[in-house]
C-alpha cells in the first residue's frame, strides 16, 4: 500500500458530493480531500471553504487530468458520468462513480471496455448497500447456505417525496437500480427478464409520473424478486429487503432507532433520506475504495456490476412503457472481460 495519503478530487458537489466531501475530509483514513469541481462554481467554492487546503477547479475534466489529484469521486448527474469516468480511465485514476454508472447499457459497456483496455481495474460503482452492515450480514447468511437455497427476494424502497422533475423512468434508472444491484449480488446471478408495472399513481406525485412502481425480476438461475419503489410515499426513507430461502427467511431494514413509548403510543424515528439511513454504509464504501486504490485495486461493485445494472434498468424502462416483460440485453461477460475479473 502507498504510504502517502490518496489525494482525492470530488466532481459534482450537490447533495451526495457534499456528503462524500465531508466524509473524505473527516471520517476516512488514508485520504486527503484536495479539490472539488462543479459547474456551479459558487457552490463548489462554498463547499471548499469548509475545509483546509481544498482547491476549486472550474472544469471537471481539468480536475480529472490534474496531476495533483490521485483519485476521483464522481457525484455529478448520471447524464455526464460516461464522459467523466472515461476521462478518469484515460488518466489512469481510480474512480468511485455514484450510481447509475451511465444512462444506459450501451454507454456502460463502453466504460467496461475502456477499463479493460487500460489494463487494470480502476472503477468502483456507488452501490453502497453492499457495505451496509445489515445487508452484508444478510449476504453472509445467504452465502453460508444455512437457510438452504435462496428462492425469492422482496424489496421495498420508499422516499419521503421527490422533486417534480423526477419522472417515471428515473424511478427505474435512478432508484430501482439499487434493488437491481442488491438482487444480482444476493443471488450471485444476472437478471434475465424484468417487468415493471405501475398501479394507479398517488395523487402526491407530479402530473404524469407513475409512482409507485412494482418490478419483477427473473434471475438466470430461476429465482425471482419483487421490488416496490415509491418515491412520494410521504412517510420517510424506508428500505427493506427480505430474502426467502428453503429453510428460513431473513429481513433487513425493520428500523434501528430507539423505540419510544409515550402518551399512549409507541414507535421510533423514520429517517428523511438516504444520507442518514446509509451513513455507515457510505463511510465503509468510501474507506474500502480508498484502501483499495492505495493498493492499486478496486473493492466492491465493479464497472461490470454498473453495466449489468444499467442494462437491466434500460430493459426496465422499456417494460414500464409497454407493460410487458423485457429480456435484458447483455454482452457476454467472458467475451468482454476475457474470463478475467468482473
Ligand atoms: N448512492 C446513493 O444512495 C445516492 C443517493 C442520491 C444520489 N445518488 C447519485 O449521486 C449523483 C448526484 O446526485 P445528487 O443527489 O447529489 O444530485 P444533486 O442535483 O444534488 O447534485 C448534482 C451536482 O452536480 C453538478 N453538476 C451538474 N453538471 C455537472 C458536470 N458536468 N460535472 C460536475 N458536476 C455537475 C450540479 O451543479 C450539482 O451541484 C447521481 O448520480 C445520483 O444518482 C446516489
């Protein structure tokens, strides 16, 4: 492992970029936050001013090319991820790219291929649930075989509310993508077909937005998964997952807050958003990325995982439009990766 701290630049300093910048500056060992970049330069300057020695670089591509930046955390909108991740690969910079890797399967495949040509693993994708202690424990249990074979997974993913600009297809591409990754990871298999259905929408969603949605995945090995995604639930941020196996089942996300009884009622707190619920997962994710980058490796979800997830969501957006099951179009892993890592 390199003795020097990893000099990290953050691209995109909105909700997630600002959260990750604070994590890199205060909670992650072995990393120095050295630069930030965002077209909203005032926002970037305001964030940089909260830390010592953090430069503002006007153009994200200049930050990526900067020799004083060893590694890049991309938290810009998904529409610009492809260009930015490809630039990171070109400059040989370890990259943690927030989900989704890119906007569709074809563009994500270009990233996988560019990384392969670069000759070494560089890209980790921000599927932080794999680092969440509850999900990680569930994965260990499933892999142990103690409950028998995994047969079914049921996911629930609800947000308090979403901006009016968060349209129906974004519920698939930007939200459901987490359940896609969780199911691939838990089953250890690809998703072969996806169906996305929408009941009568809630009156709390913007005009024309199909919310909630229900997705059904058929796994390559015959397992199935259901996922409810409801981004205007009005309740809070709730993520639950139940894995059903032959001799038992396991559920995560039942709530970890203090249980209070008061004035004839009982209950706990529901977080407003993901930064609260998954704070520990993000810390572990970014620490794993930094540690791996200093060893010249990638930890956790790879560019292949990012590609597989966007390929499934591309099929999911088609299913949402047609109401029919759609077979996921994916390149053959051995053809693309040459039988190597993925
Ligand atoms: N892992 C998770 O749980 C999670 C949660 C929320 C969002 N995300 C992902 O994080 C990313 C950012 O989401 P957000 O909620 O922080 O969005 P946001 O809208 O709050 O912030 C995006 C920021 O990117 C900036 N930006 C726009 N174009 C840019 C460009 N070309 N280069 C650099 N920056 C640019 C914007 O000015 C803004 O400051 C998205 O990919 C999103 O899907 C992940």
